[in-house]
C-alpha cells in the first residue's frame, strides 16, 4: 500500500491525516484519490468500512475554494447517522483549511440548518428527503457545485430515494465531477451512472481483498436454541463487541429481553425507537457502555463504529445483498472481525444463494460446548490474576489477606473467594442443552404448523369410526388379527382372516343393539355371506331402546318382514308382504347419456331483485 504523501496531497491535509493516526492508504483510497485529483468521474464498488469516506473527502477538501461561501460539494447519504458521520469526517480531515461542512437530515431543527446555510458552507452532507426539501424552499443553491457524491447508493435505492436523487443531481451543473460509491451494482445504479456521469472510471476491489480481514462461518442450530447459542458465543469471547442482526422488530425485542435478563449489556435498535433515544444508544455503543446491539437492517444503516469485533446474523437477511452490508460493520480500518450466522435447516437454500452472490463458500463450525466455554473462561481468569499479581496493584489488600491466612488454609480461602465471585460464570448448568441438528430436522424446524391453522386430531383423539378400522391397502395377502375397543362408541371388534375378510361382533351400549356379521372384501368392495340368490340375507336385530324385535328375509326386491313391538299398549303383531310389482324383463333399456330432467318453476313476472319489490300482499 502507498502512503498518503505519495498520492500528491498538500502538507495541510497530510498533517490532518497524521493527526488522525492514518499512515498508509486502503485499497479504495489508493485507487480513487489520484483519479479524483485528475478530475475524473469515479464509480467505486466497495463495501462498508473500506475507507471510502476519506477516499472522496480528501480530494474534495483539497480542491474546494475556502474563500467562497457557496455550496461546492453535495454528498447524499441514506441515513442521518451516516450523514452525521461523513460531516464529522470532513471536519477532522480539513485540518487548518477553512472548509466547513453541514449535515442536513430529517428529525433535526430546520431553523438551525437554515441559519447555517445563510452563514455559508462549502460542503453539504444530507439525506435525500431533507436535501430536496431545502431545494424546494430555495434555501439550498446547488448551481455552484463542483462535486456530487452518492454514498452507499444501493442503500438509497433500496429505501426508495431514486427519484429524489435524480431531482437533486439534476439541479447541479453538468460539468461537475461525480462520484458514486456502492457495495453492489444493481441496474438502477448503473442507469444513474449512465445518465449523469461522463466516462466514469470503475474502481472495484476484489472480493478476497474486501473480505480478507473477516472470518465467516455458521452454526447449525434449531430456531428455539438461537438465544442460547448467542449466550455461548458471547461467553466464549470476553471481548465481544458487536451487532446482532434480526429481520423483525419482534425478534429484536425478544433477543434483547433475554440478554438483559441474563445480565448482558445489550440494547435494541429498530424503527420504533425515537431519534433522541437512538442517538443515546449509539453514543453508549461507541463508549462501550453497551457491548451488544440488537438491530434490524434498516435501523443499523449508517452505524459506524470502528472497533466492532463480531457481527451475528440471528436470521439470514431477507435480501441477499444485505449480507454484504451486515458483515461490513466489522473489520473496519484494517482490523480483523468475525461474522457468525445462525443457520436453521430451512435456511440452507438461502445460504447457497448468498454464497453464489458473494462468490465464496461459508464454512460451518461446531457450537462451543459448555465444557469448552468454562475451560476457556478459567484460563482467561488465571491469566488475568497473574497479570494483576505482577502489576503489584493489590498491596492495599495485604492486611486483609493476612487476617484470613491466620485462621484458614490458603487453598480454602482462594477456593471460597472464587466460588463467591465466579460461581455463576463457571457453572455449566447455566447453559441449556441444545438439540442436535440432523438432516431430518428441516421439517420439524419450519415452525409449529398447528399454530398457523387448524390441525386435524389423530384417531386416538377423535375416537374410532368405520373408516378408521379399515386397512389402507386393498391388495391381497395382508391378513391380520385385530382387536379394538372404543369407549366412545361402545363397540368392540374382532377381525380374522386373509386379505380383508373378517368376523365382526358389535355391541352398542347407546342403541342396545347387537348382531353378528360376516364380511369379505375383495378388490371390488365389500360383500356379505348371503343365503339365497342375488341379494338375499338373514338379519336378526333386537333393540333394547324401543323394545322392538323383528325377523326379516329379503330376496331380490321382494321380501317378507315380521315385526313384534314391545312398546306400551297392547302388543301388535303383523305380517307384511311387499313386492316391487315390476317386471324387470319388460323395462326398456336406459339410453346412454340420458338423464332425468329436474322440475323447474316459472319465473315471476317481476324480474327485479327481491329487495326492491314494493308490492304489498293483499288482505284475505
């Protein structure tokens, strides 16, 4: 990498850079700064945290006229946090040069921004909405602009600012120099470049160069175990300082609540958080008063903290492009970082799509066991104690130690103090057992489908029915001996025989009816043991509820029936003979396709809808 001095910057700017602690350039800075100093339009394809802010800020500060109070540079950013960050970067990089910047964004005082514009600033850094509002009020004049910058252009596209951007850029002179920075290059961004840029130079960092400092991997987990895995990750890394990304506000609140209950320093950030509270949370994060920020993608846009060690994807992003933006929050300013994804079985296809998009594979790892976590924490505590002993900062407690040693053994004293101080930290029981993820876990991890709709109860829940007692296969060779008893229907069954033939005995406590029945079922359906030709059978029934018994013989369509009624009153006995009275041989064959016409009724004369009729029924 080259030094900033080799890029041709002035001594005033170099002093400001040295004061910030920068020594060598990043990849995007080395390739972009010389092109901007030459006056060329540049498209920079680089992820968040690659040093692109300094890549366009340094050439702008170098070429802006400090004597003029006109707006000479306009930088558009997707969020107020990013706008404030870029404006702050301009202030620190300008050194002794009188180049002033102003951040304009929604949610802040309009009157204060208007007063600063009247005093005169050279650089405006704003969100598209507020910038366009100032232009419509004629408070912001862009006719003297020499530089126009679109920072994180793909994010502004996703937020629906494309029309505002075109209107703002259209208000600037055509001979300006334009810079466009984006982590990805969708078609709409390419369209803006073709419309407003003149022969732009495309600067693109190689994928391995952009992500060289980020260690990426995933853990296979079940959805219900995600919070437990986060606890293990945080406890395994005492220096954990990062962001946990969720897809919904409900997940953000749930994860934050569980972490706070376990005494972790965490805070939630999503769309329902007010702007003052949001700024307070980000200040606490930068000061490390909180070390875990749980946020949605939209809420985390524009967050710039250089020392983040971890990024955890609680859920894979709904848009695969957001994966690049998420992991770019760590490994900033040349530092290393870790990106962990909690992968459920149902997310494997989405992960494959992301891997194709980023042109690299993401490796899987084993979740740290409780024994590994406790052993790691013990080792770090021992190292810390040795460091404290060598530093000699505990001399004020020597008298207290002598009093304890006078009455107890040293080993007993130390073990008691360790138990009192670290019993909760070094106890394996504070971690719950995790369910092992297997190849068959995908179906069970899709959520309880019963909670999203009606679930059909099993046969043991809804009682037995005739349909439940049948076998599912109609093929032959499936003989069985089955006995069932249902308390709901009061019916008991005994089945024996090859194929689907069986003897069946039934007794109904509700109807008081009992009978014996022989059945045999082949491929064509079910038939009975029959006496006589055609449809002849004997059936005896006795009803305890009605006190009626009868004997019935059927043959063909004529039959003889005898009934005896045991109901109240004199007993009635009778014989009854019935016949169809038809000669089946004389019946004419039914024509194929013929049908019986349904009886229809004449329509009423009044065809108007019933609700609009006003006729009154005459009195009889």
